[in-house]
């Protein structure tokens, strides 16, 4: 983006390129063709039909994983019957088992910081169903955004963080007097999900990387019998929501049939390592990624298609840091505007931290550019919690969202004014010294 206006003294020079980096960052000076190649994934369409046409056979890295364990090189954290797994099918018809109980929540930096109602809604749903889980503080960021967004870091550090966090999930139950492997990790963030799947592939393919990271994990005391611990499956929370949709449906108390919902599939979820994502014949004829769409359909809302369903939200990896105006304009012009004008959408549903943040919190820029398109944006688990009776402020925490949600709540028959007044009263009680309720 180029600014041609007269600058305020001491600020940007006319024509200067706006980026999120300092002067040490230099333009790549790519040709138009190379720039298109570098960013083509943003507009890439991934569905079953396109991925099965004129493609070579895709490798299932789990075959390598089982062989390495057989050879005694690694240990696999297995999903067992205690985790109550549900079998699903991925893009190529492979079986992926999704644990539904005894879960270790791998939290999301952006959710906890920007959209706290996102993880709270998920935990609230689990409480309603009596799911056993551990919401533990002993975990770190996956650091994927740091690596992909700024170029700081390396594959060894990414792999070490991945293995460290999943090792903690494996041993976490010991503090409760329970055996290792009791809890199985459930990843909240789509960026973490995609990153961990990529890193798992690198680890399984590279003996050199495994050797390097084994030394690091050994110093941290994060080996199991001297071996790296690799999870049988890397599981995203939206996959849990998908397989649990019949149970969630049983707890529905609000009619959602009047709601027109558009779905934004997250690139980091279904474009990174696309062969490891759930496709369900009962959802969009099995041709598109099933998560989010499946639960919204199960709850009776109208899922409305729109022409840019496959587009990135604009967040990208590096874009949101170095090309912020690209992110903002992409979010409005390619997603929000289309969903409002073409689909007459009441709400856009997503399943990733960066997507929800980008699509929700950048809508203010539309007003500045005379494009005042307003559309509530929330996660699938937030919408599910709402229709199951969760408080829109205490649990779903819609007040953290930048886009207005009041019309959506009214359409769902929720008296948001009464709920808001009660919530404000609750906050005053806390301010006066009352102990906060344990909400989840």
C-alpha cells in the first residue's frame, strides 16, 4: 500500500510503503510472476474433487511413525479406549481417530488474549457433557506465528516446542496420581494445528532433525525412555466439536433455524497438510472440509454458500505483521463484503484464532473506507454454546468482539439487553469484593 498524501511532520514520507517492520526489513523485490507464486496459496481451492484429480499418491506419514516405533527409535502417545475415540475419514479416506474424553487443552495465545469467550465456550460445552479434561498452565506457545510471521526461529526450535508441549500432555496426569498418557492433547489454535502437523512430518522424515531435537529434549528431561514422544494423531478442537455434534445437539435449547450462517474454513487448518483433515459424506457431500459446517448444520442453522469460501481471511502468516493493510482490505473485500451482499449472512463461523480475530476486529476499517459492512464473526463452539443456553456475556463473551452481535442475538430470541444488564451487575459485585463465579 502506498500513501500519496502530504505527511505530517515527523511521520511517513509520501510514497513510503507501510509495513509492520522496522527499517532493517528490505523489500523482496520479487517479479510479478514470482510474487504471484509466493502468495498463490491464499486463493488456493482445496476440496476433495480438486485434490483427487491428476495427483500422485500421497504419503501417510503415520506409516513412517509406526515403523520408527517398531524399530525402537521413537515412542508413540496412543489414543486408547479410555479416550473414547470416534473414527472419522480424512480427505483421502484414511481413518483418523478423534479422542473425546480425558483431554489436555493446548490453549491458544490469541484466543486467551483476544477472544476469551472462544476457549471458555469450548470448556463450558465439555462441562455440560461431563467430559474429563485438564486445563493446565504448564504449556508454551507453539511459536509458529513467530517463525512464519517474522522469520525468527528455525525448524529445530519449532520441533522442540512441539515435542515439549506434547510430552507435558503425556505426563501431566502424574501430578494427580494417574498414569502417563491419561490425558490426550487437544489443540485449540488452527495455526498450532497446521504447524504441528508440518513439524511432525519433518521429524518423521529426517533422522538428522530427530537427532538434534533429541539432544535438546534430553536436556529438558522431556524424553520417554530416552526416546522422542510423537502423538498418534494431532487433533484440533473443531474435530472434537464435529464428532460430538450429536451430543451437543441433545443440549440445544434455542432454535437456530432462522440464522443464515456462512463458514470460513481456516487455511492453517485445511490447507496445511490437507490430507489430515476431516471430510464427511454427510457434510457438503463430502467435498469440502467438514468441521464447523457439520456442527452448524446439526444445530439447524442455514449454511449459506458464497463464492469466496476458499479465500484466506487476510491474516496469512506474514501479512498481518508486515502487510497489515493487505490483511484489512482482504478481510473486508474478499470475505465480509461478499458474505453480506451475496449470502445475506447473519453470522460468519470459523474455527481458528487468527481468522476470527482478523475478520472480526478489522471491520472498523470498512467504515473508514466507506465500506460499512458489519457481520458478527464467532467460532463454531461459541455459536454452539449460545444455542445450548450459555450466557452471551459470562460464557461466550460477545462483548470482546468488535463486530456487533445484538441483531444476531435478537434473531435467536436471546434478550441481550437483560443479559447485559445482569452481567454488568455481576461485574459491579466483583468490583465490590465478591468472589467471581467459577464459570467453567
